[in-house]
């Protein structure tokens, strides 16, 4: 699908050349038409997916060919990685993308509201700024999510539940949430790295036709990315801390189960021994002739069960 800004026909009877062509999941015909109209060679999806720095950042004359991974929407953590391609010239900016992004919608609204944005360089800068803002929003949501998980882990409502199955289920759910947050942070980190390179490469390579205002805004983008990278590193450390904490609580719950099973097996040994002893039915067992032999055996079994339990309680092992 092809979008052009300003759209053709904005002014009746006036031919307006687009300064931004946005190709969303483009067909081969749409790519060929843009290449013919603007005299450009647009990269393919396979070329945009390449991770070499020389493939993502290159210049041919006054044309910049840039690409970066798209940060998936927060509500779609399982979506496959998708690239964004930028072809920037003094006359036009061509973007190629394969996923809907909030940042592009923001820029479209900004262009509609601001008549001063009428060139490719300003649009490119607005896109980078919007991508940074979107990633910052994702970081804020992840930070709030991690704060909620931290409260659930260390200050659970109603105290530590005695229902082992429910506690284990909650811990597993927290583990999945922490893992999702770590995966989202990994994608955002990759996006920050690409944004740093894109803004720096564009400013250093095409400084001759990028006016001072654009240069200043690109520098601000890099500064914002640097500060957000520090915050992302903090959140990554928190993710690792919560991951260790949740795994530690899971191990503690498992140890409690093993401890209960061990105590139960130890407590069951003395009464089992006594019952086995008096169940051998030897001829000369004196207790067989006692009037209260049966009660004596039951009492001895009960006593041999209670004494180990009292001992474990006194030692604080249970």
C-alpha cells in the first residue's frame, strides 16, 4: 500500500510533488512505480533484513539508504521481527515497512497539523523522534509492569499462601511475565542501537544539505537515546533480579515440598517398625497373652508417631 505526503489532489489544479512516500507492505508494482518516478533503487525485504552495518547504513551520492528493526507493539510480543527501510534524498523520503507502527501514525498527524513540515529531511527527523517517543512509552509500560511483579513477588496479598499448587501457578505466571518483559527490552535495545547509528550517520554523512535545525534535532535524538539506553539497562538489571527472585521462590517451594515428604517418611518409620514387629506372630511373644496387648500396641504406635513430630517442631524444622 502506498501513501504520499502531501496527498495528490490536496490543491485543486496544482501539481504537488510528494516529499514523503510511505510504502506499507508494498507490492512489486508499487515499488517499481516509485523507483521509476523518483529515479531510485529501493531495497528488497531481504536486503532490509540484513544485519551488517554496511548493509544498514550506506550512501550513494546524495541518497542515504538506512534500515533498522521495528519495535513490535507492546501488545504483540510474539510478532516476528520486521525491518524499516529509509531512502532519503534532498527531495523525497521513501519509507518501506511491513508492520503498522504508532510512530508513523503520529508523524502523519503531525504533518497534517504542521504546514511547515514540507521536506524530506524534516519528515525523516520527525520519524526518528516519534520512534524514540514510542520506545520511551514502551519502557514506561515495562517499568510499571516490573513494579507490579515486584510487589507480587515480595509483598503478596494475604501473605504467603499455604496452597502449594496455587502458589506455584502464580510463580510460573510471574516467570512468564518477567520473560516477556526481558524479550521486549531486548527488542527495544536493538531499536536504540539502530536509532543511534541512523541519526549519527545521517548527520555526519549528509551535513552539507541538512540545515542547522535538522542537525540540532538529530543531536537531540542521540542524546535522548543515550539517556533511554541507561534506563533500559536499569530495567534489564531489574528483570534479571526478578528472574533470580522468582526462580529462588520456586526452588524454596520445591524444597518445602521435599522437606514435608522427608519428614513424613521419617515420622512413618517408627510406627511401621512397631506394627511390623508385632505382626510377625511368633509363638513366644509375651504381649500376645496380655489383656491390654492390643491397646498397648496401638499406644506405642501413636507415641512413636507423635514424638518425632514434636521433635521436629521443637527444632523448628517443620
